[in-house]
């Protein structure tokens, strides 16, 4: 599940993508009222807990927190819906003014035969973009984690204006001519650093993919498509959130919840109390099941009742469709695909897949080649795994039976169950273990800081803040928002960059702007029991992997040593390489010293028994072929939907036909006729993975091969592990997008990547070897 719903749009990548295409994944709170306007929901408690940057906002006319640039950290607790439109509109006006002035200066120099300097192009472009991106990023973040009807309406009204600005910026002929002149002249090009040349190359390609070469009606149509696609993406996401929020299944009898662990019952009783059953308890109910991932997964894995599993399974797969709650995303998908195909044609490409891969490591041919190679290697193994599972169950399984019997089989085969493991994995202990391995590998320290200490604000009382220190000095900051909040927070997990490391955006008196990141997950929150005691957030091991995964993204964002903001951190990294550090970090969740350090029983403090640690590690490849095949289905469906051979049209092949065709070669048994998973596939219709979901597997080759370097020196060779960790930090995590990802990997590994390690880690290496 994690890989399906993981990684919503990352701010830095998304803002660049918005500019390129004009950049890296499910309830109800009453909005607190304020005498000067409507607060965003749930912000009152956060405002009390967090320190204010500057004076308290008295009214929109006196001060707008979205326009406050005195700190790296937005004043989240002060932001009200009334601030959004004035802040964004005034920022757009200022950015337009500065853009026009800079274009006039560039045109004058070019007409005089003078080549603009790198700073006049890159730094001014970064500063102009930041005028808009800073307030708009804060608004987008709040929409992801603290959604409300009022916020949604404000975002929807302003989004076309923001898209229009970034389209205008990406199609600036003055900047395009300036970059072209800079690259054409040896006198100006040769003195540039490699980082600066990389920025110039990417900006020119960005402009070309953003329609710089279009004129007249074609450019007008291209820009119209950009605005419509941005709105459709928002509509898609809203429909999924609404559908998730709308579903509630109330259970009253103990036999209905048979098999569910105590933690799940406590969560469902808490849901019931939120929805009016004040006396609900974990032991006696009633219980309310929702479609949020922690609740959904608990039912699929543990509920003894086939009827309950079927009910929840069908509801989840029909979200945001004609068969489920919320708006129907089917027409939204069709229009998105039609407009993407039209956009590709305007740019001179045969398909949107070709547009998408124009800036990636892979070619369309090599992406298909790797997916098919992996499919052939894992299909028979996945079929065998399913037969073994049915043999274990003693019957032919329905689709809603698979997770349930897989969990029972894993429990029997490895003699442990996830609920037992959870007791050793409280959030605080997991974070301590995660930060420990980061210090061990990369020689940096992570120190928790209160919002007040940092002069910052948070949007929810459970949000934590941290400072990253290198050689005793702060080099970055990050937030962690760990818990699910049904109805106001999007599902899944993601890393979002608040701001980049950047020389051009350095505050007055400082040499560099430090990076700030958000890590957002959706695990179970602490539960206040009916007797007043509190059970902390206890994590499934898959949620531990997710936390390590998102931290890998954050580390690439925060540990970069690149000062050019355009290619610092994840900016400028090819999309099919952006998952490399995140998947690399997942391996360390299974590292014995890491596990021993973080796995302690939340009540007794006892370390996890070594026998249980060994079982967790042994279970890592349980049904690995089935999981890989499932990911390949998503990847190949994504590519097929964006292929030149398919454009949805009346009376022709439908998106469901494509999904079914791919399913014939990537599923061990057919999907339900009314399976509408695509209606919730936010990665490709509301995120940055359109014709790019294959990136997970492509990057998994890189991450597996990268971890294999540590295996080769010996994971018990502490000195060698630390030395190699520093090397990984100084290459993959440090260089960001300043060099092509293939070069960065070879710099670390000493050779091109090989798929051997990925196959070995999944017990599939006995088949034919594969090379990228």
C-alpha cells in the first residue's frame, strides 16, 4: 500500500514542473472562529503551542503572514483564509513587475550585442520565482495537511493565476535568448562552473518543453491546456479526499470485528467517538471503519469476517468513481489524458510519454525494456507464491482474501505477527533509531527543537521540528507531521521542500539560504483510551520503512552542498532517479544495529528479542515477486495510458480496457469488473509521476546497487561502512541535480548501475542477469 499512495507532489519538484510545463504518493474539524476572520481548521491549538514570528496578526490590512519573509519558516499558525488571496495576488503583481523589468534589461543587452551574465539570468530567475513560490508553497502545504472548504475554494480561485504566471515565466523569450547566447559564446560559457552549465542546459530544455517555440494560436492553446490540467489535477485530488472522507462503516457486534488487533479496535472506537458515539470503547464498540490507510490495512490483514473484508475492499477500489462516494474521476482522467496527448502534439512529440521521458534517465525504450525484463523474471515466481498461499488457505482465494491469508501465512512461516512487532516500534524510538543511522553513515546530528526555539510555527500540535547539524553548525531544518487526520490531510506519505539551499536567496548578511523540508506520513495517532491512559503511536514495520523512505528524500534535499538553487537538493534530479536515496534508506531499517537500537517495547523498555529481529529480516522477501509484479502493473499501465497508441475517445478503447489488458500479463488473477483503482491513482493524475511511475523500479535498481556497495565491504565492518557512508553523502546526497544522475551514481559506485542486486535482494537472481 505504501508504494501505491506514497509521495504526493513535492514542492520543489512541483514548482519547477509547473514552470516547465506551464516539481516526487485518503475528518471533520470545525474551523475555529476569530474576530477578524476565519481561521484554517484546527489551527487554534497549534497557535498556542507554537511561537509567533513577529507580532500577532490583528487584521489582514495590518499584516499578512504569507508576505512575511523575515524567517525561513512560514507563520503557519497565523495564516487565515482571508490572507491567501491578497498575498498571492500582490506577490504575482510584484513578480510580474520584476520579470518585465528584467526582460527589458536582457533585451537591451542582447540588442546591443552583449551577452547577459549568468547571474542576470539564473539568480534573477530564482528570485522572481521565489516571490510567488514562497506564499503559494505555504498555501499548497496547508491544503495537503489542513484542508477545508474555504481553503479549497481559495486555492481553486488562485491556481489559474499562478499557473499563468509560471507559464509566462517559462516562455520568456528574453530569458531563452539570454540562455542561448550564454551557451553559444565560448567567452561566457567556458568560465562557468559545471553547476552553472547544468543550470543553463536545464533551463533551455525547460523552456522548449514549456512551449517557447510555439506561436500564435498554438501558444494560446498550449497555455489554455496548462491551466486546465492544473485544475483537473486539483479536482482529481479533491475527489479522492472527498470519497475517503465520505465513507464510514459502523460495526456494533463483537463478532463483526473478530480477528482485529487491540490497536485497530482502539483506532476504530476513536473514529466512532469522533462521529457521535461518545461511549465507544475498543472492547465493546461500536467501531467505525474508514478508508484511511491504517484502518483499511487493518481490516484487510486481520478481520476474520470475509464479508467485512469484501465490503471494505470494494469500497476502497471504487473511491471517486461511478461506483463509490465523492465525485467521479473517470471523466477527469479522460480529459487529463486527452489534454496531455494534445500538449505532446503541440510540442512535436508522438506521445505524452515521450514528453515525460525527455528529462529522465531512461528512454521510452529502456523504461519498457526494464519493466518487461523484471516482469519476465518475477511472473512465474508470483504465480507460484499465489498457489502456495491458496494451498495454505485450503481454498481458492478471493481478492479480498489475499492480504488476510498472507498475513496468517507469514505469521506461521516466520512465527511472528505485525501486531507483536508494533509493540516495539513506538514513533519516538523509531525516530531515535533513524537519526542514529543518519549520524553513523553521514556524520551529521539531528536535534529536536521546539517551534519557539526556532522562531517558527506549526499547523498541528503533533508536528515536530528538527535541526540538522554538520560540524556543530546548523545546515538544514525539517518538520515531521506523522499522524493521520481523516478528512483534512491527504493520504499517503511525502517529502515537500519548503525552501532550497540557495546562494541567490541568501538572507541579508548571510552567504546561503539553508534548506527546509517537510516529512509527512499518515500512521496511527496516539490513542486516549476510555480509562484516560494513552497508547503511543505504534508503527507497523511497513510504516517504519515509509519513515526511512521519506527521510531519504529529505536528506538529499537537506545535505546538498550545491549553492545554485536551480540544481540544489532534489531540484534538477531526473525524476526516475529521485527515488534512489529514499529507497536506499529503506535498506537501513533492516540493519541489525539500527533495529537493535530502535526496537524497544513501549511499556517495558525491553529490546526486541534477537530472534524476532532475525524473523523480520527473513520475512523481507516474503511474497516479493507478487509485490514486484503489482508495481510493474502500475508502471506498465501508466506508460500504456500515455502511449501514442491510446487516447480516450467516445466509442473507442477505454482506460478500463487498457487497465485490463495490462492486467492479463501482470496479475495472477483478474481484477473485479468494477475495479476503479485508477480513479484513486493520484501519483499519475494528481502528482508528478505521469508516464513516470516506472521510476520507482528504475530508481530501485540504483538504490539496491548502492546498498550492495556496503554489503561488499561488510556491514559489520564499521570503519568501512562509515567511510562509504561519507562517500554516499558527498555524491548522491550532496551533488543533487548539479550533474546527471548517471554520472553521480558512477562517481559513487565506480561503474554503471546493475540490476543484479535488486534481483538478489528479491531472491530472483537465479534468472537471467540484467543491466540497465
